[in-house]
């Protein structure tokens, strides 16, 4: 877009004249508690951290909270924040030539040195293009010059960076706490020697975990599958290994406290990172290994500090599987003591389906209590549970449900997935059967106050998981399954939510795409696609036209069974988990072989050999991989 | 022991675009940070006892806003102590003017407010003499039917005074107005601006004070 206003003071003046014309103007002004405002003219490195959706979704993001604190603690750098304007504001900004700006000082994004974008999920991609356009920055990395900001992206979706490769200068794969400083140091050295853009990108190649797509070229077979991705320069590593920290650093305790309501308005403390359960559909469980815990004391201290710094009335203890935190009972006991004294709501998501979880939550109830209790069985038959490696027996689920209703909760939410590999209509109907049994427990306990909500999403085989070889159900099949489930639930009084099959397909082709997908994303954006994660905004037709314009077939990405030997567009990005392990797990799933918690027994996923030096530098109980003798592979 | 304090504060730029509902949360967190133990209502979901006088609409600034808070602590708190603690952990967008202890049984603020004074700056250039004329014409009209949120009402009786500020510093023109602010009969400055034929969005509105009827 054509930028006509570039001075922060002029942007402020324009804002005051226009903010009352848009919904929720509080999104666009900054000034919140714990915002850090540094002197623009004297700080050499200026970073804009962007969550590519609106303020309310972006502010609670933990990755950006961590980076904001880390960057602003450096005397030589500043970090500001930016989020996408909602469409009413975007229209006004475009009409007036107002660029997207940093909330702290209202400098246009184009005046920052670095723009760091987090991509936790794929449906944000068109928003990234919109962001660059609203900043007046060329969309294609190849078209940017030395005076344009360096565009960096990280986050879970970037474990397959290829669909966004032409738009991003450098991807940072994995955890950002350490690599951010290496990036800033390298950038600063380049800035002081006034090099060109090529020089900057080449120097970034020296940082482990950094992937610069410009230095790689994909070659394809005639059938459209990948032949290879080749580095084009000697210093570009053939395989980019994700970065991890050997020990989790202290969590951020001075987060931004927004004055308007946002999706998660609370203190978030990560109690551990990674998961040892090995559910075969789970992307996070594969890419965040190994499990590393924080100590109970560290967590409690962080909560106390954060409460003092924010005044929040709610704390969330985050992890992928809270029940697996080794000191969970002790932690809950200590936290609940503080909670009752302070009218604090404590949430503990991702609990296992067992009665112990109910006792834990019961301790945390305090004086205020959420009315619903959430569990995620994911599948309803033993066969299906063995396929996905999440073995929860129905009687265990029913016992847990009984305990939940017994302890005073009246509403249970159950998360299931349809579209699992080898799933039949009987497996789908079993979801209704199990759900009816759960609600019956509630009716026995608390009568008609008992209620049950189902969230039924549709499985998308994700890169770097044992299911990466599999196709996704067709929209027709998804609809048949959804209808069968609805039919089986009729008259039960159970409420149900599910994912629109077309949204599932979007997620599927974006997450599994190769570099050619970038053209589809570009055309979709050109046609007006944005806010694809918003149900009311997502427009399937635009994407279908974009596929035609790019001369690509969406089914190639979504509905194709991959050959076991196929080279994937994300194979040169290594999350520490070996492809051979994923393949073995895929074959295990087909035979219904279970792989229990890997803290008890190592299945050689690859983490220990990949990070053996790091492990040696950070010994101790905080890593949950069992001790195994690691032989260097030759 | 339970005590009630009335806090007179200014709502400044950082909280300008925050609704009174969200402001309730801001206050709750502010008091928590200050270590002031808010009293909670009883019942299934206890609510903090915190009462704003007359909600300041989104987009307005306030020079002397009022909020009543109920605190429950072991020992008696002095208003000076409350004020001191609030100043130690400042909240962007809230500037404390004054804290006073008031009787628990004092009538609610909402019932006592009768009118409010506003200063409204026009962000667009305007001709002062033309504006003076428009004001005179508006004040001479016996009734001003306007529509808001699908309901028609008469704005004229809600305007108690309206004048151009003549000796105002700065380069923006400003109006001074006093509007009724009773429950169910409240005038909004931007409605007056619109009735004057000006852009109701291109303004900066400061509520300078709330007028309280002495309790009978």
C-alpha cells in the first residue's frame, strides 16, 4: 500500500481524529501496564514483535511475551508490539495512507530494524502478507533492500517453513530464548559495518537453528513430489536443527496487562515444556521434545512476582500434559494455599483422564470456580485409541466423569477428533455412545443440572508426526461422519461443536505445503483472503481460485497417501526427532501397537543423540528423558 | 473490618479508550497490586465491591472521576495510607487526586450524581464567530429531537449550559458544557457536537467534574 504518513506525531494526531469511528479503539493505542517504552533515537537495534491477528488474540501470546522481556532487557535493543488492525480500522488506515505502527512509540513498522513474527498456526499466513503490505514493505524477500527491516518468523507452524519461504527472510526453528540474542548480536555487527542485505543473510547462516530459504532450492519429480532441497551456498547447512534451551530460563513475570478484555487475561506460567506421551497425531508433542521441568520453588516465586507486577486474579499453569509434571500434587497444594488467601483462580489445563485430576482441580477451586471441566479423550474405541497411541479406557473416562460431577462441577467438555487413520463410521458413532454414558453419570449424580458439551475437530496429519504419510479425509467423508455423529446424538441433550470441513482442508494444505504453495497464499491474499482463522471471514472460494491461478491441485496436498520413501518439503528441518522413528511409529499405529510414556522407557526418537552435548552441559533431574547410553551414530 | 473509601482520580490518555466495564477490572487489579484488600460480595461467584459513580464513556478523559471501594482488612486503614499505597504502584491512565473515608451507609454514588461538566476540544478547525452563532441558535431551540441506539429523545432539556471557551490556551477551539447526568436522563457531549452540525468523532472530551447532589 501507499504510505503517506510516516511521523509518529502525525500518526497520533490521525488516531485521535479517527479512533472513535472504529470498534474497540483500545486495541490501537498501547500504554498498558508493563509496557516498555525506550528512547527511539538512542537505541541502535529496534525490533517490532508481531502477532499476525488482532490485539485480543495476540497480547496473551507467551512466545512474544518472553521475547519482549528478553529484548527490552538489553541496553542496545528495544522491542515494541504490533497486531493486525481489524477490517474497519484497516479500511481507514488504507484510505489515509497510515502504516501499521509499533504501539509503544507509534513509529511505522518500516522504520524498525527487525520485524519478528510468531506463527503458532498456519491460518495466520495471509495476515502476514497483509501486515507487510500495511507496513509498505515488499512482500517478497528477494525484493527487499538493505534499508528494509529484516523479516523473521518463528513458532510451531514454521517447522514446515516452505509455504511462507518467499516472504520471510529468516526462520528461527525451535525455542527463541537463546537464539534471539545471537540474532541481535549478528544484526548489530552487520549494521555497524554497513553491509548489504546479502551480507546480512549470509552472516545469519552462522547461527544454528536459523533457516534462510533464499539459500535453498527445491527440485521436483515429474509427479510433483519433491526430489531434493539443495543448499545453494556452502555455508548453508543441509539440515537445520531446531534450537532448544538446556534448562528453562526463569519465566516472564512482568507481562503486559491489557486494559481491554483479551482471550486469556491472566498470568501464564509454563511449568514444563515438551511431552512424553507420544500421541501420534500431536504436532506439539513431537516438536517440543525433550520434556524439561521447572522446579516448584521457581514456579511459586514466579507466580508471586507476577501477581505483584500485574494484580491479576487468575493464574494458568501451562504445559502439554499437566498431570505428567513430576511434582504436580505438591505444586497444586502449594499454589492452592496462596489461591484461597487471594481470591485467585488457578487453571490447570491438559489434565489426564483419571480421578486424580479431579482431586487436583478440586484443591484449586478456591473461592471461585469455573463451572466446566475439560477432558480430551480424542477417540472413543479401544482400536482407535491404540492407533493414535492415547490409551484411555472407557471405564476410566466414566469414573473420572463421575468424580467430576460428584465434586460439584455440572458441565463437562469433551474433546474428540474425527478423521483418525483407519477410522470407520462405527468408531465415529462410538463417540456418541461414550458421551451418552458420561452424561448418564452426571444425571445420576446431579440430575438435570448435568450437561455435556462435545468439541469435535477433524484430524489433519501434520508434518514431523508419525501420521505425516497419511491423507486427510475428503470433505464429503468428513460430512458423512459428522452427520452420523449428529444422528447418533439425537435426543441426548448433548451439545456439539465442530470444525467446518473446508477450514480443515485449509489447515491441511497450508501445513503440508511445499514452496509452490506460497503462490497460492499470495493469490489468495490478492483476492482478499485474510483472517482465515475467523470462521466468518474465511472464504473457501477465494482459495480455490488461488489454486487455479497457481496451477496447483489442493488434493495433491490434502488427500494423497505418501510413499514411505517420499521426501517431504520439511525434511531439511529437523525437530530432533528422527524420520525413521516417525516411520516406525506410523507402522506401529497400523498394527495397533502402543508406546507408553517414554519417561519409563526410551524409544530412541532421536532427541538424546541430537542434543547430547547440551544434555551434558545441563545435567540433572529437570530433563525427563531416561538415562540411556548414547552411542554416536556413524 | 469493612471500610468504604471514595477515590477522586483523573482518567488519562492510556485508559481513554477503555470502557467502564473494563475499567472495573483495571481498578480491581490496581488495588490488588497496591495490597489493598478489596471486599467481595457473597454468593456463587463473589464480585469485588467497587462502584463507579457515573460510567465515563469510552473515548472520554476525566479530570475528577469518582469510585467507591470497600476494603476489608484486619486493622483500620486511614485514607492517607490508602492514597500512599496507590501512589507506590501506579496504574497508567489513573492519577489519584484524593482519597477520603466515607460512611458505609452513605448513598450510592450513582444516585447522587445529577450533572457533569465537560470541556470539548474540536480537532477540526472551526470559525469562532460561526460557532458562537450556532450555539446561540441551539440554546434558543425549545426542543432537539435526536436518535440514539434506535430511540428518540429530546436533547435540549439535558443541556444546562453551553458556551465557547474564549480564553482557552492552545490552538484548538474548545466548548464548555454542563449536561444532566441523572439515571435515565444523561446528556452526551458528542450528541451536542453533532447537534451543532460538527463531526462528533473529531473531538477530545474531558469530563472536568461530576456534580453531586448533597444527600437530603
